[in-house]
């Protein structure tokens, strides 16, 4: 028994003279499976890309909405400030404080009245019917 075991271990089989033939049918089937797998991967990538773009668009829209709310708040604040500065009391106070202006007295005031004549001027061309 010991001899048979040694022979089985030491025996070297050489396969160099064997020639393998190419199986055309198997090669064609492999290519077909490769193309199908490529199409499926392409469809999955396209679907994932579309989903990513929709999600990214949602985030972008939310950023724009937030920015719009901030700008509307700033707009309201600036309008209120403008209206506050347009008040006659505010204008008078700023004129006195910043420009050192004073209210005119009665003797410094000159009132000019515009007198309108009863008859129309010569420049009117249209006639009433």
C-alpha cells in the first residue's frame, strides 16, 4: 500500500499536448449576458441619477425659499425704516440736528400768491362744442 500511495503522489501528468477548442456557442452566450448586464447597470445608473437630480432640486428649491423669506423680511424692515425717516417730525429733527437749520420766523417769511385770470390765455386752441 505504501508503494501505491507514493506512485499516485509522484506521478506527474502533463497536459501540454492537449488542444482546447473554442466553444462558439458559449462565447456568444457570454457576450449576450455581458451586454444584458451592461444594459441593466446603465438603466440603474440612469434611474439613480434622475433620483439624485430630483432630490438635489428639492434642496435647491428649499434654499431659494429660505433666501426669499430672508429678503422679504429685510424688505419689510427697510420699508418701515424709510417710512419712519419720511415722517415730517423726523425730517424736521434731522434738519435741525444735522444741517443746523431753523424754522423761519414771521418777519423772514414772504408769502407769494398766484393770481389766476378769469379769461383763458391766447395759447388755448381747442374749442368746446
